[in-house]
């Protein structure tokens, strides 16, 4: 059964969503992310993907106090990403209650540091963030596209011990127009044992069902919940 992972994206300590990673296309959904996290927990959700968009721009952790509030006030298992560049950033994230962290840009720009994190914390704690546009890796809160091909990038880190990968197709994210199912099928064909977490474009329960039918292990959804396209009670069948 596919794992459902709601997302909370943070700017200025508020729950927001962007469209295609564009900071100028920002919608504020709640001034208090803890309220949102408690709503998810009350609905039976067990996991949360928390993204520090301020941190992604600032290149260091920013919204760790929000992380700490959520982990100390709910039982949600939180993975935290955005702006984690140094060992100190990582220490703060784990001390504030993150069960896992997601590293994307760091895995591109400072692979030795990211590899040391995998070695120190293990593949269960360190998630590879593979944000893509036309199957090329994007970094810096999606502000920069590289020439790095997706599949070899993932292979490199699986060889180093990663087994969880969040893949966001930037062209789909926040658009509510469906997910990159074909891309995920291709990725799983290349790495059948990878715990692939699909992200971006979920617009309806049908999108989640299509991912489950494609044997995608997990999915992140945000905007569809915030805009009422998916009701939390509809997700219950995936939570039992």
C-alpha cells in the first residue's frame, strides 16, 4: 500500500505552497504550521515532509523552531529538508526532532559532505532529494538546473547506501495537473529496490491510485489537500 506523506513548506514560519518552485508564485495557506501538522496527525497521518524554503534560499537551516514545535507537539515522523549544507545544520535538524533529513543541492554541490552524512547516519536517516526538470537535476530551491542526468545521479548514491529518494518533477509541482508517473516507472525499472517517494502534481485521489498501481512506494502531497482537491478522510484507506 502506498505511503501518504503530506507536505508543509515554510516561508517566514508560515505554511505556503509554490508553483513550479517559483518563489514569486507563493500562496499562504496557514499562518500556523503547527495547526496544519496537528490536523494531519488527527486524521491518522503518520509521516510529514517539512521543507524550509527560507533555508533553501539562505543556504542554511532557518525554520528549525517550527520543526521543533511540530515534533514536540505531535507524533508525526518528520523528514526535514531545505538549506541543510553543513554538519551543524544537520545536528540542529536532528536535535529539533527530525527523524530523517532530505539533501538535494548538497548532494550535487558538495557530494563528499553528503556521502559523509550517509556514512555517519545511515541510509534510513538520509533521504536523497532528486528534483528534476527534463530528467536533469535542479538545485537551490529549484532556482538552478544542472546538466546532471537523473538516473546516474541516483545510482551513485544508492551505491553509497541511500535507499530513500524523493523525486519531484518541477514542471508538475504545484500545478495540480497530475504526476510524472512515466518517469517514476522508469526510475523503478532502473532501481527496483529503491524506496521512491513521488512528489509534485498530485491533484486527486486518482493520481495517488495511479502511483500505487505503478508500485510507487510513497507519495508527497500538499496543494491538493490545502485546496480541497483531496479530503483527509479520503486518505484513510491508505492509512490502515
